[in-house]
C-alpha cells in the first residue's frame, strides 16, 4: 500500500511549504499530495484553505490576494519558531522539486476557483503539469467533479481521482465512470470494507484520506486499499 505525504510531511513541518516537501527526502517518502490554488493575478500556488488565516501570520481570502502580497506573508511561524520565514510555494517550484527528486504526486484542484476563472485556472494547471517528467506517477483529484471533468478533457493522459467528503454516494461507480476516473478518494471516517471490495471489483483503485492511525492503516491494507494520505508517511 502506497503512503502519500499529505501536504508534505505535515506532522513535522508547516503544510504545503518547502520545509514540508524537503523533509520527504531524508525519510525516503516518494509520494506527496498538495492543493493547487490561484492568486488574484493568476499565479498558481499551493495552499489548502480558501483563507490564509489558519496557516499564516495574516488573514483574508487567497483568491483576493496578488502573488506579491502572498509572498510577503509568513507561512511557517504558526507551526513553530524554527519555521519562521517559510513562504508561499508556487506550483512551478514544486514541479522542479518533483522532477529533481523523481517523486510521485497527487495534485488536488481546489473547489473555490470561481466559474469566471475556471478555464484560465485549468489552462494554467495543464501547462504546468505538462512539465512533470514522464517517469513520475501523477494523479489529479478534486471534490469538484465538474472541474475535474473539464481538467481531464484537457489532459486525458493523466489519471483522475474522485474525492468524496462524507459517506460514499450510492452511485459512486457511475459517477466515476461518467468522467473516466481511475481512482476514488474516500474519507476514512465513513469507509467500510464492503465498499472497498465493491470499488475494486469495479476496477476503481481506492486512495483513502486522511489516515494517521497505524492500526487503521494496517486494516485498510488488508481491505485492498491502494494508498493512504497521511501526515506520517514515514511510519
Ligand atoms: O486529497 C486528500 C486530501 O487532501 C483531501 O482532503 O481537505 O486534506 O484536501 P483535504
Ligand atoms: Mg488536499
């Protein structure tokens, strides 16, 4: 079973920062997950929340800030004084890092991208992801299935994963087949062994988020889960 570093090694460093991604290397972790958002002036950047408040020394909506405004914000001090000086990471930086270190990646497309700039966001994402070396495994996922479908039409060679928050819907296989998804990314809280068997029987691989409990991870491996997203991929 693959263990995917959730927003980098986010138990040891502030999520989605250079520090969190750099920590993968000495730990021998080869898969990472991150979240792609966009600044008000269309720079692709990596941040999970729609606001900067939780993970920085500032406040406000990510999409309302220009890249130069985001660059002035500290994204490390909230986690610990050792990390003061961590700045927003661009998608371009991370792709260079992935290529230089032969890593594999799950990019999550953010749901908060507005209808107005969706097409622009997707074009920028496709152009950036085209730079990932062919030797890296890559999955693109989203909770926003319309956005994910539009992305897949632009870049059909990259496998996509349907992210589900809460219980799996009864029509999950049909939803995945409709958009040609290869993966289902369910919420561990609600997942059952029967559901995993059902998805696998329908040729859908299952990548579960967010699993930080060792015993749960062992159980999921027995169920036939393909991968887990975890803040502790090294254990
Ligand atoms: O993609 C797995 C996981 O990252 C999905 O949830 O909220 O952590 O982005 P979230
Ligand atoms: Mg995510």
